[in-house]
C-alpha cells in the first residue's frame, strides 16, 4: 500500500484479478455493489492502472489466490485496527502525529520527492486531478527545511 500510493479504500477494493504480476500492474476499478473502490471512479468506467513495485509484487505472490474475491475481505475499521496494532508493536506512540493507513500515502509522496522523483509523475501515480493536492502530500518537514536551507545558503 505504502509504495504503490494506494488509498486505504482502494486496497480494500482490490480483487485478486486486479493484480497483474507479469506486467507489474495494479488495476483500479469500481465494481457495482462494492463498497470499497478508487476515489472518483464510476461503475462501468475503464479501469485505471498503476505500476506495481517489486516489494508489493512479492507480497501478492505469497497470497493464496481466490478468484472472484477481494484480497482483504474485511472493513476499513478492521484494517485500521490491524494497522494500529502494528504501529504500536513498532513503538510508534507519538500523539502529536497520529499515524493512519492514509498517511502511508503521504509517506509515499514524500519518499518519491526525496528520491528526486518528478512531481508531475507523482501526481499521475496518486491520481490527483490538481497538482495542489500532490503538493500537500509532499510538504517538507522542519528538519528538511533547515538542512536544505543550510545546504543552499552555505557561504
């Protein structure tokens, strides 16, 4: 989820058939009657595809294939509960910055720019209609501002 830039609802709406391991693509599609789906997608619209990274591909390969079913057949509430359990086990307990499944998407945007990825490509990957939304996801931390300032203004 984190390194594919997927929204939690998109992850919950993924069916096994939506993962193409050979082409390394994830197909995002809204299905009739399904409560989890890609934001702004309409039933009957062509599917959008995004690239699948190697780590995610390896994880999907390990899942037992069950044709016609969702990969994660549970609710957002359950996803969040599991996520918070792992966050706690990882020792992340800071209250001032609450970690949520959606914040993984922000992490992806931030990670993308730190690796010198193109912001317009990131906009397309995150499926933002407006570049301003992408800029929100990529805001630098105070430490990064300080480091960049010292690097650029070094006399």
